[in-house]
C-alpha cells in the first residue's frame, strides 16, 4: 500500500468510526430512535460517499506533492465539481430505500469547499512528512490535530444536517423532519468532539481509537 492509499485508509477508518458511534448514540435519542430505521440507509450511504470524496482529495494532494507544488484554491474548486458525480451515484443508491432526497447545493457548496480545502492542505502536509520519513504525529501537534479533525467532522455534520432537511421521510415522520435534523446535528457534533480527541490521542500516544 502506498502512502496515498494508507492515508485514505486512515481517513476511511475515522469516518466509519464516526458513523458507527453516531448511529449508536442515535438509538438513545427520541425522536431519532423512531426514525432510525429510515435514517440508517441514508447515514450509511452518506458516509460511503464522503469516504470516496476524501479519497479524491487525498489523491490530489499526492499528485501536488509529486509535482512539487502545494495545491491551491483552484484545486479545491475543481474537486468540488468532481464530487457531484459521487453525489449522483449516492442518489441512485438511495433510490432503493424508503427515503428520497435532493442535494441543496446552494447550502452545502460553501461547507463542502471549506472542508475540501482543509483536507487537501492537511493531506499534503501529512504526505510530505511521510515522504521525508517522518511520522504523522510530526505533521501536527496534538492540539492542532484535534482542532483540524473537529473542524472537518463539524463541517461534515453541517452538510449532513442540510441534506437531512431534504430527506423525504414517510408521512407519519414528515412533520418531525426539522426536529430530526437538529437532533441529528447535535448528536453528530457531540460524537465529533470525542472522536477528534480520541484520534489525536491515538496518533500522539499510540492508543487504539
């Protein structure tokens, strides 16, 4: 496995842990517990598409490092356009489940662009450290890594809230859509804070996440 693939695998593990912890936390919250059977397909497919998007960003960081030039805002905007193809596949996959959704790009594009920029710069920095035979912990201090991860996961939670407000739930749950979106965001934010701490500690103290 090369460095780009290794970093993409680390990122996938983090996002999958985020999704798993979020789902576990949702089971204890009403009305989310009632809506969870309808939300689970959305949440599972949502994290899968974000893993694919981040892999694109990490590959672009690797290409920039190989070219010897740090990626700039133009690269982030190009990646934003590229993510729309992944969105289309996401919507096609959701078509098999009892939910419907429209992607509100006017709301999520600024969030996604910011997140892409953070991941792009961070991936470039980590890959550069690895190229120089240094460790991930040498690329960021513990506090800085925790802040970076929290910001990335926070933007993911914001985008998920925007998407969840566009989910067409079954009629009995439809009046609760905005409440569900707010509660979902609150749970995701709480889980993100703990996961960011755990990831930073795992990197700097060699603990398991």
